[in-house]
């Protein structure tokens, strides 16, 4: 997956969640870039890892967030919208809430940096 390079006002972050005893693959990872102007999301890019057979661009969440208030509630709504159609395999249903919470936490960190 290739994301276009951000411009100077954009903050970005990568977060990897893994088993405590493991140094291997991520259970879930989130790469996100966020640009906030006047309290609203001007632009956003989000990709998820560990939730599909390849990296997953979170286009539904991005669409929900563009123009929305840069708030925890907006981030929660966007993550829920992105994962609403998730169909986990047996034994990995825990990844859905893990991905949702990791996405929200990553976006909140970026919002805090932007302030």
C-alpha cells in the first residue's frame, strides 16, 4: 500500500499492538495521518494492518472524518463505520474491538499533537 506524502501541517503516527511475549507480527496495527484546521478534520489517511490478508486502507473511516469535528466522538464513529461490516474468522473476533480502539487511540494522539 502506498500513501501519498503528507504536507507540513499533517501529523502522522504508526501504532503496533502485539502479544506481550512476541516480537513477531502485529495483532493489529494502525498507520494514520491527520490534518486539523479550526477544530475540524481537513484531511486524514488511515491504514490497518493485521486485520486482513493485506494492509487495509480505511476509506470509510476517512470519508466519515473529512470535514467532521476533530473529537473523540467523531473518531469513535469513524472507527465503528469502518469495522461495521467486519467478518472475523473463528478465533480472531477479538481483533475487531482491538482495531477499533487502536484506531481511536492513534487519532487522539495525533489530535493532541496538533494542539
